[in-house]
């Protein structure tokens, strides 16, 4: 149970990074 918060935080950070990367790629692709 002590390890759960750390794992969840790491997973959330990975998802956030992936989402930001995908968003930037989408903006760059739709750009001129």
C-alpha cells in the first residue's frame, strides 16, 4: 500500500508527458 501513491504519480506523469507530446505533434502537423 505504501508503494501505490508513488506508482500512481509516476504513471500520471508518464500520461501527462505523452499527452503533451501528442498535443504538440498535432499542433505542428496542423500548422503551416
